[in-house]
């Protein structure tokens, strides 16, 4: 795809636990033939390091991203084959980046996972980094914004921020796996949440088994 026709999804990875959710969403977008503009917050480098052992470097982002996306939720390297050619990376501190302007063409933005700090920043319009600025731009342009918040329990302040995001038109999507789709492995639970994020974005995928109206229908026995 040449650059003139490129209309990516912005994917923001903030510093909440749940980097496997981000990996599954990114793989899902790429599998669906979507292009991606990726913003990895400074704090999310700590969660990525903690959860995968990968030190994400702006200068080597393609190698680090490929290593990350090829890893399963159980930590096993090389579980997936991933071509990151459709991904463009923007440094979190780059406030002159494309997604910081409403005139830059994008389909919308998915924040996966979203920290409560990120939720607060977007709800209040702080734009403290590119991730938050891109989210504010997404709202002001009336584009799809999906916020996969990950924290528990939630305090009243965060709940109020989530209501503000809902009222501003965002889809608030707690990273909350369900068990009706027949999960037997961690990856199944991760893929359920990632699949619901892609559902909210209207992107086709086969990440989880949908409810078909039959109790116990997904059980193996
Ligand atoms: C290992 C680790 C796990 C964390 N998990 C969460 C979490 O699940 N939810 C959350 O809201 N914050 C979590 N935090 C705290 C955020 O990283 C912190 O609030 C940070 O300021 C978020 O910044 P960001 O939104 O710019 O990425 C975690 C931090 C670390 C180091």
C-alpha cells in the first residue's frame, strides 16, 4: 500500500499490566490487512520488560516489536509468525508526530491496555504525551476510540473518568476475559479480550468462539 492510501489504526500501549492483550490486538489488525501506527508509552516499557523480558527500544523498534508479537501469552518465543511491515512507530514524546493532528488520516485509536493514569489523562484532555494527544484528537474528530482499561479494584475517581470517556463517545472496554468461549489456555483468555477490542473497532477476526445460544456449547466434555 502506498503512503497516500494508508489509513491506519493508531494503537496506544500504556503502562497497565496486559501487554499480551496489546500483542494480540496488533496481530489481529495485521492479520486483517490493516495498517497500524504504534505508540508505546514510557511506562509501558516497564510492563513489557516485566511481562516479556523485552526491552523496547525506539531505535530498534522493528526487531523488538517482532520479537514481542511472535511471543505467546505463555511467554513462549516464536509462537506466531508476524510481518511488521504495515506498522509505523512513533516515539511517545514526539508531539509533532502524525497522529497528534486531526488532519492526519487514521481510522481511529485503540488503547490496549489503558492504565488508570492514561484514562485520567484522556478524560481530562491532558495530552501529556503522544498517546494521550492522539486519543484527544480521536475524540475531537469523532473517530472510534476504544479504551481497554486494566485495573482492579477501581476507585471512584477512575470510574468518573470512565464515565467521562463514555460520554465523549469512547468505547470503554474493561480487559475482562469471559469463560463462555471455551478457554483452555492463557492465550484463549487474552484473545477473547483482543477479539472484543477488534469487534468494537469493526475489524474482522477469528480470535474467539462466539456465543451461539446454547448453554455449555463450548465445553469440550
Ligand atoms: C509492573 C507494573 C504494572 C502496572 N500495572 C498497572 C495496571 O494494571 N493498571 C494501571 O492502571 N497501572 C499500572 N501500573 C502503573 C502505571 O504504569 C503508571 O500509572 C504509569 O504512570 C502509567 O503511565 P502511562 O499511562 O503514560 O503509560 C503498573 C506499573 C508497573 C511498573
